[in-house]
C-alpha cells in the first residue's frame, strides 16, 4: 500500500493538469473490482405542442362536376363561352350566378373558386358577367384590348391548363374592351385563337361568329332588353330616314344587315343598300351620349358621316 501511494499521487497530478480547477475529477484508490458506471438519468418524453403548429396538408378540392363537363365537350370545341348577365343596381353577381345554375346548363358553377373570378375594366353602373370554359390542356389569357396596338396590352389573367373562369368587365358595347386568347395543346400540335368580349352591335350576341373552335353556349332565352340591348329594329328604322336610303328604297333597292364593322376602333352595325350599285351604311349608338352616328361609303374604302333627312 505504501508503494502505491507515490504512484497514485503522480496520476492524480497528471489527471488534474488536464481538467479545469473548478471541476476536478475524483480519483479513487482501487481496493477491489471496478464499480460499474452509473446509468444515465432517463430523459422524459416531451408532450408540449408548439405555439403555432403547422397546419396539416389538406387534400385539393375535387371538381367532379367541372371535370365531367369538360370531358363531355365535343372534340372540335377549343373554348366555350357564355354570357351570364349584367351586374347593376338591380341585380347582384350572386343573383346572376343563381339564375345561370337554375338553367341546368352549367352545374359546375358552384365549384368555381374566388381565385377563378377575374375582373377587367369595370363600369360604375353596369358590368357583364361571362363564363369562359376552356377544353382540357388549354392555356387561357384574358386582357384589355387596344385597337391601335392590335393586341392585348394589359393581362388580367393568364394560366396554362386553365380551369373555367368567371370574367367580369364593363357593359359598354360602344368599344371592344377585352380579348380572350387560348392555346390548346393536342397530340398532333396546337389549336389557337382569340375573340373579342362584349356583344356585337349587329346581332346582340357574343362575338363568336365565324370563329372556328369557339362556341357560344349562352342561354339567350332567359334575357330581355334590360340586359341585352337589341339595336337592330331601331337601326333599320333610323337608316330608312336617311335621304340616300329613302330614295333608294323608293326605286326598289333593298336594305339589309350584313355584320359588325369596325371603323377606327369603334364597332358599327353594317348595312348594304343593294340596287343598281351597292351603297354601304354603318351605324352605331353611343351609350354615354345617347346619340347615333351614321357613316356612308360607295366603295367600302372612303367613309363620310351622314345624317337623317
């Protein structure tokens, strides 16, 4: 035992040199088998929850009615569009949508979300509501159209593989306020096109005439003149008071409606007075001033303003 004491003192000094003075490690003199190391204290499992737990991921909302409707579209239909009505002081958006649902033509309207409700240039008095339904695998863009630029100059909505959307914009028919563009991706390539929004001043319907792939599915039977203005009879009666027309009709000529005609960016209803020679008349109604403008041409190139009498 006396021989061990010097050795133990040396070991104690060596061990002490490697530790901080505040926490020296005790050294015990071996006097038998080594004692087992103490077991670590068990750490209790925490049951505390974070103050702001991350929300559990929610499954994407299914759109079974929407998917079924799109699947039933004909192969030649790249895009369907419906005029649903007017929002004004007498009618809300909710009333417009409720009426459209009751027609039974658009059962999926209830599945359209707030993010799929798009607004363009709006009026303080009356705004049109459209339902735009692209076929599957179709990219859709809606925006403000500028006649001088000949293209969309402000995009309100642009999305690849778009779902149906509601589009709301001014009810001013004296201009072509907006344009809809689409690109449909097919196995053999793409089909693409565009159309102007608003109602034609020639036939009071959506501007889909002569457009391949775009189908008007508006339930026109549910509307009256408080929502869809009918200019045709008024235009015809007004033109019959124009001196050149009155004289031509007296000589056996015939006045007939042709189509919508755009002159310097403004839409007119185009009529032709057919006789020995044809004379063309373009007429429009300004919803802001309540006045009519009439243009006349004998060659469809040079137009002059004329009046009644």
